[in-house]
C-alpha cells in the first residue's frame, strides 16, 4: 500500500524535495529518490514499502551486534528494501540494492510485527538488513506497537539522517548499533557516496542527548580503512565525543557486491584495532565476523574478570549479576541487562 511520507516539501516546479536524509533528493512525478522506496506520486512523497518486509528472522541479539543490551535474548529482525547509501562493499546488497518489487513478499502491519515478536518470546525487534532510516514511518509505528507489548526496539543503521527526523526516529528506539564505516570523508564519498560529518552528528546526538543504548560497528576493509593511524584517530574521537563506555565492534570484511578484489580482513588486523582502541581508553572493544572467543567476550573494566564469554553468538561462562555487576569486585558493567544472563 502507498503511505504518505513525512519530511518533504513541494517545490515550485512541481517536484518534491525529500528532507529525510542529507541527500535532499529532488524527485519528479513518478520518479523515486536514490533510496528507491520514497517516490513522488500525485504531487506527494510516498513510502511504498510501508507494511511490506523482505523477511523475518529470530536472531540472538549478539548478532546485531549488541553485547550490552539484553544479552542472551532473542530478537525478531526484519527489513524492507533499498538504502540511502551506495556502499560498494555492502554485505546485504541483495536486500539493500534490490528493487522493492523484487523482494517485498511479506505483508505485515506494525501490530502484526509486535504480536509476532511477543508470540515468539523475543524481548526486542530489530530494524535491520537494510537501512531503517528510509522506512522511518513504518519503523516508528512498529516501535509504538512493540512498546505497548513491552517489546524493546533496536535500530541497526548507518546514521545518515537529517536532525529533525533523527529526533523522531531515535525517540522510539531503545538501542542502536550505528555503523561508523571509516573515519575519513574520502572513504565515505568514494565508497558510500555520502559525507562523514552527518554520521558523526548522529552519533553525538544519540549518545549525548537521548537514553538510547548505543554500540558502534566498524567494518575493517584491507587497504581502505585499516590503517593504524585512522583507527587511532577514530577511537580517540569516540572517547572524546561519546565517552569510554560506548562498546565498539571491529568486524571482519568478506568480499561482497562490488568489492571482490579485497581479501578477507586478517584476524591480526582486528586484534590490533582492538588494542589501539583499548589503549585510547575504550572499555569494551570486540572483534566480529571471526571465531575469536577471547576478543568477543566481555570483561570487567576494573579488575579484568571475564563477565560474559561468547562463543560466536552463544553465551558461555558468566560471572555477572542480574543487574550487570562483576561478581568478583562489584563494579557495574555498562549496559541494559534486566536479569537476562
């Protein structure tokens, strides 16, 4: 069904300007913005993926990845189609680059999704697989229905959004994992066709002006964003602007989409990135997309005790109380636990 979108204005020449993300696409009648899912129809901006999903999956929440938000619980994940970035290395390119008519075979209202999560015993719902910012209205309405049933909501996003819709979107999220894809504008322009600064603005807003639990993922691509200098600068910025307690996930790249000429990220690169981040003061740093139990596990930042062991996405040994305190020294581990361990 067609759904009139928010955050747009009509121009004097009959086009509409989308004000959802910093691209500000100017769209003629019958045409679509770069994200593909927002189009001009009868002089209005339409979101034509509202109520349509590319599929549902029940995941461990650690797969989002979120290590400090309701660990050891299940999350209902879904997405739609399209994206407002053009990442050449997209790991979900078959969904994010798909035309909406190619992939959207599941019809589900916001209420349907909330009830589905409740019935499946999921503590939360994730807006993921493709960029949730581009289906903001559908995500927000789903979040409202989820909250009525005591279900938390999670955004897995690149954070490329204008300030006003940013405030609305994150006011309905309980947690977010935001991709910080690199720490140079050159990378963002060349590989994603956007700029870095709006992403940094979103990170600062979410961490400093909301109650949303925030974690960050950095996908490390060999010879693109893997220099020790860049990782050093990025993690220093995180500590300065966001604080020591934002968990950071360094994730291994696998060749995909238009970047098939790069090798997989060596485990040693991830380990070095983690070391740099820890040395710069970030308390909880993880490696991902590799089998690395040691560096995927959570430790007490004060005494070093193993708090939550992770074997891939499964929880192993634990030494943490229901409210997130180290059983050895009593130090509080940051996050949202609610007795899930």
